[in-house]
């Protein structure tokens, strides 16, 4: 079965890793690049790197992002020099950004560079950015519009978000390999990624709705909400400030036009009648992925639905 996954960072990486462990062949992971930005002249793609490191089993298992055993010597020295330190890059992590920046500078596409990184990491699957041109996510806070990393890292996602914009998405088509993978897929899985910050940027790409309508695969999403909380990150506060129920019903309302089935946590079974009223079928199971076997089990549910 040909499987395509839409993923953001940590939630996307965890489920993709489970899928990769049980279904390594014919797997394509399509990753949000709305968080991408430039720092110190380097091109940084946080979600692609989280997915890459997780699939390669290089990730720091405690924080869920970054490389295990990484150090901060460069960041410390940069602080001594009075450089910008609000976004700390690990020493090992820097190698990825150096590689990517150099290859992009030579004219390679982000798709090509990502393929090279995945190959060097020994991965068998196809890892794809959602598109090749920058489509930066912008967020409107009470104080005005800010860049994604300004909200997420510098302000530690503490401010209520009033509006999200995916700048340039309507003029940027998904990459040709993304189109091919989705068109050929026999199952499309939407990882438990933040709908506003990881999935909407992908849906907003030029021509994406038409592409999606033409995909014959069943579309199965895993909810990133467990009860009234996100496993990590600002999703609960985004649902609240953007006027949705703060639970998997809110996720279902956001995704209803994009999915056939929503996998939700066992403890949220009481939401099923309201979710099914949105025209989305449901499957209940444990959705917290703590261990590799949790990831594999949830991946299997997503394939078996
Ligand atoms: P980010 O780019 O790192 O913010 O990552 P994503 O958008 O992929 O994922 C963020 C979402 O992943 C959060 O809303 C979390 O609730 C969700 N998430 C992370 N780990 C898990 C998990 O083990 N189970 C479920 N169901 N959701 C998870
Ligand atoms: Ca992200």
C-alpha cells in the first residue's frame, strides 16, 4: 500500500516514525515548511529537521526535537560575542543548516536538499518539503502581525493568536513530488500535528484543494488533542483564541472538509456523536505516543482503518 503522510514537527515526527517502522516501503512524508526561517545567514527548516532526526533515530528523546547528545558551545561563544541568541542552534544541528544553506546557494531545490539529507541519514522513505518556495506563517497577536518564530520561540507562544496567515501560499504550488505522492497514495495519514501551524499551511498551497479532491486514498487523521490538552505546544490556546472547542471536536471542525476518519483518544469517546455530525467517522484508541511501540501501534491503526 502506498502511504503518504502530512506532518508538522514533533507530533508529525512521532507518527511518521511509527509508520516507518511498520511500513518502510512506499512511504512518503510531506512536511510543513511554514516555520522555515533564516538566522545567521542559515536556512533553517525546523519541522523537516525534527522529522529527519526522529526517523533517523538521532532525535533527543526528551525534548522531542534537536539531536541527542548535542551541545551548545557555538551558541555560548556567540553569546560572548554579543550575537543573537534567542534561537539556540545546537553544535551538531548546525551541520544540517550549513549543508542545507550551501546546497540551496548552489541552486538545489529544498526538495532535492531534503532528499540528500534523508539519503545520508540512511532513510528508505521519501521525505518531502510541502513546497520549494518560502511560505512563511505569520500570526496576528494583540500587538500586531509577527513572524512564526517570534511568536513561538521568542515569546514562547504565550500570546493569544487572533489570526494566522500563510504568506504567499496561494501563489506557491506543492512540489511536483508532493503532487505525485498524494495522487498515487492508497492511504493518506494526517499526523497529530497542529492544524493551524502545521496542516493549514499545506492545505493553503496553490491548487491544493483540487489536488486533494482528486486523491482516491482514504484520508485518516490522528487528533493532536487528548482531553482538553495538546500533548505539547500551543494548540489548546489557539483553539480557544480562534473560537473552537478546546478538544478533538475543535480539531474535527477544522479538518472536516479534509478527512474521512478522525482517530481520537479513548478518553474522548463522549465527543463521537458531535464529531460524526460533522460528517467525519471516528475511531477511538490510545493516542499518546510515549514509546516506539506506542508509535507503531497507532500507525497500524491509521493504516488499518
Ligand atoms: P511542532 O511543529 O513540533 O509543533 O509539531 P506538530 O505540529 O507536528 O505537532 C504538534 C502537535 O503534536 C501538538 O498539538 C501535540 O498535541 C501533538 N502531539 C505530540 N505528541 C503527540 C502524541 O504522542 N499523541 C498525539 N495524539 N498528539 C501528539
Ligand atoms: Ca513546527
